[in-house]
């Protein structure tokens, strides 16, 4: 955690690059037509917030605790 505010789309993109996801993996959809990977990253953020390791200072923004 660096204490900086990060946009969720930037975090999602960085994680997809880190995991070397293919375009097909990035575009895979849930039944609700939402991208699977974006959904999983959002859930990870939720659990980090529950553990008080992250906070959301604004919509679509996350700050990782130091």
C-alpha cells in the first residue's frame, strides 16, 4: 500500500497485465454481461475494505492502506 488514490480501471488494467491475461480472458463475460475479471477485482477490493486494508475515498477510486 502506498496511500495513493488509484482509479479502479487503472488497477484492473495493471493486474490484467501482471497476470498476462489474453484479450479473450479479459473479455470473458458473466451471465450479467459484465467482464469476469473486472468483477473479480471489484470483489477483491470489497474484501480488502472489510479487512481495513483499503478504502474508497470516492466512487471508482481505491486507496490501499500502508
